[in-house]
C-alpha cells in the first residue's frame, strides 16, 4: 500500500492540511480545482449576494455535476474500448482464418502445379510417341513407294 501523504493547501483563502495516499502534487491540484470553482462563482454578479452556505452548496452541486459528467464520459469511453476490443478480436479471428485459407490455397496450388508438370510431361511423351508413329508410317510409306517404283 502507498504511503500516506500530507500537504498544506489554500482553499478559499484558508489553509488546510489535506492527507491521502496520493502525492502532494495531486493534493495541490485538487485544491486548485476547488479554488477555480470558488472563483467562478465569485465572478458571477448574481451569486455574490448569496450567503456563504448557499454558495458552498452551489459549488458542491457544481463539482458533483462535473464528477457525474466525467463518470458518464468514462463509462462511454469504456464501452467504446470494449467495442474496439471486440472488433480487434473479430479482425484477429478473420486474419487467422484467412492465413489458414491462404496456407491451404498455397498447398493446393503446389499440388496443382505438380499435377500440371506431370501432365505436361505426359503430353510431351504422347506428342513424341505420336510424332514417332507418324514418322514411322511416313518412312514405311516411302519405303513401300520406293519398292513399287523399283518393280
């Protein structure tokens, strides 16, 4: 647990000793915030005639209003963060699915390329066989013609 800190601060022209587990700088910021609220109200002409208790109550209400607005904003931001986290999760899931599909497609492509190579080889063999067969017929045909002419 953090060490308790004390700090002397001036609020509304009076010296107070604040203590808490936050640092002195934080306690001074709190006092400055309250002084700014007091100054806001002191600068408003219509509020100058009010009693000290009434001013204090209005300042407290104003600070509470700031707090609840800030809290609402924090809740809204937390919801946005939660939504963004879900979107990130979904995108990561999509990315993984696409990577798996890409790997599968790459494997299939390699298999098809190998099959294509095999088919090209078979085609070349068949073309060579066909060429040999046709040349053999042509050569035999020429031999037969030569024999006929000799007779």
